[in-house]
């Protein structure tokens, strides 16, 4: 999916914007908000752009305001602006510039409720926060100290109940008394349709579409904590592995989900223990797949997970313990060495006319693996291979003269190997579960 399709899918999946809604888009002039404005415009929503001049960067801030007004004029979108002396506000209240700017923006949004009279069920403010903002929020809150709720980050849908819509003294009241009274009881809803999208994808889309935006020079100031996290910490974090950021974002999804639905935390722990009990590795992906699978309550359904076949019968999970008929082992005489986990070649000379049999694995079984010294319990081999306990009792083994000569999916026994590709062999084939 391209970026527009991803935003549209997020809106529909999470029911962020009702069809009849008039959406106010917070537009700073930066890449993220400009992209959001263009995308929502192309999706056909009724829009108003809201821009607040923070008065932090003097002429550059005025330039941002002029840029947003020109962009909205070009797109045919109404633009509402306001100017607040955020540095003075921060000094007055003894808070950081970032906190003062956030407070001023929220006051601005609240003032808009009394300024508009849209006949919709709620009041929507669309913000351009994205996945990188989530990651930054995680590290900033972790550094300050917070619980699971804080580490979950922002929500794509945030409804501020019982908002006092009375405008602050910083913003003009454009509604008549009746309108202000009618709107005061309505909710202020913040939606973030791009919360699951990385910033690199947003920038790539803007460049491809040849859409201009404004760069905020203060974004390079690493004395600001968020900038330091963005420019220093996140790039280092990404070097841990290719999926580090993706995994952290999914962890944040889980934390938010468990905050909203506390019973899911206990369910995830129960499923993790259940997977361990049945010999499956309780990875992040495995647990989440089983959590989703367990929520299905209609009929009988199946999930194959790392060799474990799980059955869901009307919401009740169990493991398929079908016996060894699921496996078949075929034996042929030939020449040379077959290679692969589900085929093997053993010395025909070593067989020496004795019967080769196939049976299921039994408790206490041992074999002497080729390439290793001594013998090893099949139970330990199964554990190393992460074979689920439900399948171990039905796992086939090939035996000759009372000795296990091949374990499908693993290797042959020591002493049964061929010395060359031209040596007569007994070829063994197994169909995986």
C-alpha cells in the first residue's frame, strides 16, 4: 500500500473519522502535518487547517504562517491562525518551551470549538504524530520514569471528555452566545491517522509527490531532549537489529491495549506459559498470533505455529495430538548421498541385510548423532529443535539392529555415513508433518 492507502486503512480500521465529520487539521508547515493535510484532502474529507504561530523563531515563524496560508489557499481549504508568545508563557509558568507550546496548542484547539458550529457528533482535531514520535515518547518517558501506561505512548484516538470550550483570553470568541453554549458540552477529539507510519516513508512520499514543506531550524538543537532522542538515540537503537524499532512499536501497542483491557495482560501470560508447556517457543509473534486466534469463537479453526497445530473449538484451545500417521517414511536402495533435513542416506553395507524399521519415538530413546561424540537423548534433541511436546510421542525414528540410524528433521547416526557419492546406499525419505 502507498501512504494514502495506509492512512485510509488506519482511519477505517480504527473508525477515527465519521463520514460526516468536519476535520480540523493541525498544520505547522512541517513535513508531517503538510503530508497529513494533503492526504486527508485527497481522501475527500471536509477540512479546516489550524495553524498556531508560537513566536519562538521570529521571522521564520511568521514565514511558516505565511506558508500554511498559501498552501491552504492553493488547496481551497479554510485556514484559521493564531499567534501566541510561547517563550513568555513558558517564563510566566516556569515550564519548558515544549510544554508551553503544547499547552498553547491545546488552548487554541479548545477555542475552536466555540468558533465553529459544525453539525457533527463530535469535534475532530487531526494531528500528524507518527511512529517516530511514538518511539521518541517511549524513551523520554522511560528516562523520566513512568509505568506501563506512560510507556504505551500516544493513542490514535483520544477523546477529551467534558472540555470547557470557553476560549481563553489569548483567542477571540467568534461564536455567538447560543453557539458557544451549545458547543461547550461537546467533546474535543484528537485523532492521529499516521501514528503507525515511519517518518522516512512520509518524507519519501512528499518528495515523490513534489510537495514542499518548511523545516524548523530548532529541530537540530540537541539541547532539546526530543531532538537528542531523534538525532542520536534512535539511530543507535536501530543498529541493534533491523526490526528493533518495529518490535518496540508493537510492544507499545500491547501496553496500550492492556491499559484499555487489563484482562489481556493475564491472557498473554497464560498463553505464553501454555506455549512453553507444549514445547513451542513463546516469541512475541507467536504469543500475539495465539492471542488473536483465541478470540475467535465461531466453529472449529486451526492455526499452525512452529510445528504446533492448534485447534480452536468455539473459543477453547487445544493441541492436535494426531498420531504418527501424519508422517511417512519411504526407504529405497540407491547410490550416493542425499542431503536435507527430510531425507538421508546410510551405508547399505552397514545395514548388511538386516531389517530396517520405522517406529515412533519412545521415552528414554538415545542416538549417537553423526558429527558428535557420545550419545544424546532424543528428548534433548527435540528440545534443541523446538519440537512441540505434543508431536514428540508421534515423531518417527528409523531403526536397524536395535540402533536408531536416522531421526527425520535432524541427522543420521555416527558410523552409518557413506564414504563417497559412489557408494551403495539406503535412501530414506520422510514427509514433514
